[in-house]
C-alpha cells in the first residue's frame, strides 16, 4: 500500500521569519522540542534553520538574524509524493526533515521519525533530555 506524505506530515508547523534572531529560533526549538524550523516570509518557504546552524552562531544568537544562518531553498516534498520518495530524499541528502510545500507555500513538515527512520543524534546542548534532572 502506497502512503503519501500528507498522511504523516505535521500540518501546524512552528516557523520563524528571516528577520527573527537566532535567539528567538532557539527558544522555539527548545520549547518544541524541534531540531529545525522552516523559515517563512509572506506565506512562502524561503529556508530552514537547524540546531547545527544555531551552534555555528552560538556566540551571537541575540545579534544574528535567521536569514544569515538559514539554508536557502531547502529540499522539499509535496503532500502528494510518497513516503518512500521522502525517505529517499532524506537519506540521499543526509537531512532529518523536509518541508512540505505546494508551490512555495509551506503546508507541513515531515521528519525522519514520521517515517520511522533513524535521525542523527541531537547536539547535547540542544537536546532537552540532556538537561533533565533525574
């Protein structure tokens, strides 16, 4: 049975704007917890920012804008594409998530765990589980 991305994708996606600071993005990631956030401007996907991007600018999260650190024009899938295709894109491009778009409009996101795929280990400083007290 063929399953489509629209069946597994998250529809209400937490996003940031290009003009937001990385500190704001980090706050949203930690609250989620998410490892990456789509970057949207005027309802159009323009990039994606990840915990790896935040780590590169850890010394200046309050001063650095998302547009400076984000990956522009990220790899995407459409809701009508198969989960197998999405998994192949993730494996081949070594990414843990794909924004789901119709044209350039963000309609969802599919992450590795949605496809029951292993994902790279979280960076310890961004993994909320690393800061829990037992």
